[in-house]
């Protein structure tokens, strides 16, 4: 903690002690505001909200405060107050006073609640606006009691730049009305910057073909939103992806030829620069911020297409820097500073001197822990303004993981305050395309708390108490109690990590096939999700009820996921019994078929309800664009269960006609219980063509990059073999026990070698039992040592071979090498005797 923070903490402690000595013995003498004010002291008594008419008065020096007054009138009315008319005595007053003596950028304010008068005073209009937001929360929190405790607040922000960056290019594209709603709520939380990560959704005159008609926002609309935000002291920061992550624009035939491959616009083509210049010349002026974000992160395709000659000659970093400098020139022509994601500069520090010093660097890390100061310091010491970029962890998730997010936000934003940099973004990414923004307000409120008044700890209970009272005006704790129950699902095996892939795994096998379902933990999921849904449904929120609605939906989604697995097993068992008794006891067989139909119907109906509720929740926030991409997957579940239901009805008819019913495989109910800890997530390397190699297992395809024994890859790492680049990327199987490599790599050659990598953390040194199955040759390495090898083709038998993994305490590295020789390419890998937590390609033994 720096000297100023120590002095501030000391002063705050003294004020808190004084409050304890002078305040009346009531639990109401606690701050209820989000973000928490810097200094609060309480006195005796209270300001009565609805005992007599309240007069509003203003001393603004001619500055228009109509918005602040309008907001106050609305909040007073919600709290049950009556505003004084012209003939009423002005004995009880709410007074706004703008002194006009503040410096530019001053956002401080004072708020005094006395028995018959409330005063909000600030030297500048932003400060007065923020004081009004705090008063709104006091009214909201104390409306039920009818009185606000006497108190004095002196408040100011720790960070100058307090921003939110919302991804609107990976599926959901908010409507203009919803963006206004976001601006209203974010300004209430005292955020002062807002940006929308944009790839293809900005509709321009120069390239109208790129933006989707049902999901784009036009330049005039952005200008209108900028003005709307400015009135609420939020600067709307322009944003356009200008290098990597260009696949959405490249998907259009008119732009496709500009792609380095399919994910990045080529930096060396004159046509690319002409395209970008046309876009930037329209997009940059639509925003009035003094800076503009060109993104330019994760440029994995660089050197793999048109730019290969330049990269081979100058190096990847130099070619990257050339393009960034050109983009800097485009920003400078519009008199704005360039904002740049710092990941490529961090990987290539040798090019830092090539990037102009007026660039605002944005290091990013969304982990719970990390060396956040270590990410910031080199950039700051190099002379750049820096914005720390934390995140709400909702990418590829059904709901965000707020336990991790709170730690990330607290630590990274805290590092921003500690190092004295410009400020912090809180990012909301929509990878996976199904995220609902109303899921994110809890995390955004916590980020606002830390950005305005950074604390030394997570302080979940105190934050949630203020969240319920000041933000939602809740009269009970049901909202956060429900969240606590819902977040317990993250600790259960089936739902750990809240990964969205579990939504789309079909529990009903295809006709003629046998499926496997691991039932472990799903009964707990069903119970807890049901409890969370009931609690959330009972939450009494005075405002923003839509936040509870999305969590009621999420709880129902987890319930349906559990019923899908449990009912599938139960339906398969009942159909099996019907098959057994169809001749010796047809009445008993009929009862089992009816039970089977009920089970199938319940799940099909559950997915139909989810489909309709999701559609409604989506359209409250977003354009219709991309909605069907998600709804089609819900319909796939409905169709599969309805198809099984229709087939069982045919069997019921056959039974009634004294004919043999269909076999379980023909009605898609050949389902067997499964147990074990199967590895579904892996880091996979692009497929190597094996050609006519006689023994691919004897060839080290990683030799040019350190060899198989040294493989410790990270996502997006690349290697070179025979002059060709191969990239590591994450994959997740769409089955509970088998990884089908051909479904993940449909263009893989007939003779192929593929590497799969996982990290496995062990609590101690041990020999762990593992089981392996494969359709072809396979070799398993642990920490660089080969521990198992099978040569030759064979049909897949799950868990066919048992091996021992020599694990050491801490991280272990598991590398699988698999060979295809013209047929299928599937494998299974399990630790049957271990309890395992999984996150992406990282696993941890718990027992």
C-alpha cells in the first residue's frame, strides 16, 4: 500500500471509530452504496422520506441539472415520497449545489443527510452526478424503513479511467434501447468509460455489405449513443478490430480475398489498408473519446499467407509493428490516441520501441491470480499509459464464475491502483455466442466497487449486502442466497466450470448405436438447481428484476440438464424391462412403455420451455441476429427427444397389436451407465500428414521444436516442422467418454498423426491408475517419458488397457500421440480411481 492509501485507510478507520461512538445503536448505520464511498460517518437520527412533502432545490450557476433532478424525482417517487408543490412549506429539502470551482476531471462530491435536509455538493458536474447516484441508492435501500440514517459522505474515485468493454461481435448484438439501458446502469455504478468490441457489426457507407442486416448498428446510431452517454458522464470509446479476429468480416465474399488465412486481415496487401482506412474514417468520428481501440490481438495467422515473405525476411514482430504503426497513423489523422491490446508486444518485447509512446497499452489476464503488477510495470516503465484489463469469466460458460471473477477483478484492478496507471477495463466476452448480458451485472457491480474504492480483500459479504440494498432495493437476501446455491454447482463433477459444451451433448444416442451416461452428481445438480430457482423466484427486488429472471432461467437450464441424463437412463431401463416382459406379461410391459413415454415427454417439454424462455430473454437485450444459431441447438434436443418418443409410441402400438416391439437400439434407448473420470478437454496440435511412414510412432514430429519429451505447450503456441507451422488449440469432446478426432478434424488426411496434451496436478507423488482405448496406434508420455504404447489398428474398446502414470507432486504433463491409418480416429483416457476436477485441458486430482 502506498503512502496516500495508508493515510486514507487511517483516516477512514478513525471515521469508522467515530461513527461507532456517535451513531445510534441500529444496524441501519452501515453504508449501502455500490461502489462503497471513501469516507462515511454516521450521526443520530434520520431523514424521513415520506412523513411530509420534500422540496427539491438547486444552486447550479446556470448549469442544466435536469437529468439529475429527473432521476431524483423518479427515485423519490419509488420510495413513497411526495414532492412539495408551490404552496407547500419547504421544511424538508433535498438540495443540489454545484460550486463550479473544480478542476477538469474532478469527480469528487460530498453528501450530507441531516434530519430535515439532504445536500449533494460538488465542484464539477460529474461529481454532482455521482453524488446523486449515491443518494438514489440511499433512497432505494431505505425505502422500506421510510427513513435514511443521518450521515456524511466524502467521496472520490481511486481510478480516473473506470471502463467496461462489452463484446458484441460473437453472437449477441444489443439493441440501441438496451445499450441506453446499459449506459444508465453503468453510470449509476460510476463507470465513466464504455466500449463495444466490434468486428463486423458496424454498418458503414463504405462497406455496407459486411454488417449483418438484422444485427448491425449504424454510424448515426453510434453518434446518438455517444451523445446519450456523454449526458451521463460516460465516454463511449470507439472500437474496431483492425488485425486479428477478422473472421466475421472475411466470411463475406467481398472481403474474403483480404484474409491472411481465415482469421486475420493481411497486413501487407494494399487492398487491406484501403479497406481498413475506409472503415476507420467512418467509425472513429462516430465517437468523441480522445482515444480509439484498434484491438490487434492474437494475430496467430501472421506469416501464414500473403505476409510469409515479409515475416521470413524481417521477423514476425517487425511485420506486426509495421501494421500497428500504420494504424497509429490512421488514428492520428483523426486526432485520437491509439489503444492496443498488449499481448503481442509482451511476446515480442524487442518491438516495444517501434510502437509510438502515446499508445495506450492494455495488458489482459482473466485468471484468479497472477503477477498483475508484473504485467503492468514493464509497459509503464517503457513510457506508455496503461489500462489494466480484467474480466468477468463468462466465455464458453452457461453462467459466469463469480468466485474466480471477484479475485481477478480485485487483484488486477488493485494492481492498477497500486501502480498508479491510467485505469482499468472490465471486459465481458461472449465467446460461445449464447451469453445474456443480464447475467453480468453482479460482476460489473463488483468491478465498479473495486475501480472506485479498491479494497485489500474480496469482502464478498459486505459487497453483497450493499448490492442487495443499494442496487436492487431488496428487502431480503434471497437474490444472493440463490446465487450462492447456484454457484455450488461449480463444485460438482457434471457442471464444474459451467462449461456451455455440456448443453449440447446429446444424451440420446443415434439410432443403431449405444450411448453411455455418467449419472454421478446429476441428482445433486437437480436438487441444488431447483433450490436456487425457488429462492431466486422469491427474491424481492425493487428494481432490475430482469437480473433475477436470467438466473431463474439458468437454474431451470441446469435442472433440465440433470433430468436429461437421469431420465435417459431411467427411460432406457424401463424400455429394457418392456422388452423383457413383452411376451410373458404384456400389461407390465405396457406400464413400462408408458413410463418411458412420460420420461421422454418430460425432457422434450423441458427443452421446449427453455427454448421459448431463452428466446424471450435474448430479445429483451439483443437484435434477432444470431439468435437462431443458439435456438437451433435447443431444437436439436427437442427433435432428438421427440424422435425417441415417437419411436416408443410405435412400439406401444406394436405391443397393443401383439407384435414384437423394436429393439432398444432402434428407438435410441440403448443407453448404459458410465463411471470414471474421462478426459474430454485437450490441447491439440494440428494434424501431421504421416504419408507412407511405416512406423509413425517411431517418428518424433516435434523434433524441430524440442521434441516430444520437452512438449509443454500453451494455447495458441505454434511449432515448425518441415517448413510448415502447426498450432496448438483447445478441443472438447462432444461425448462423455470418447474423443472423436475426425469430428474435430474432418479434413485430416487418411494417414495422420495428432498430438493431445493435458496438465495433470497431483497432490503427492503417486502411481495413478489410468485406462486407455484407441482405434489405432497410440503412445502416452508423462513428463516426457513414454509409459504406454500400442502399435496397430484395432476397434475402439473403451478402457481397453490399464496403465500406471508415475506422477509427481504438482503439475504433470500428459502427451498422447495418436495415429490414423485410413479408418476411425477415436480414443478414451480415464483415471477410474481418482476424483478429478477439470478446466479446459487442465486437470487436478482431488483425492
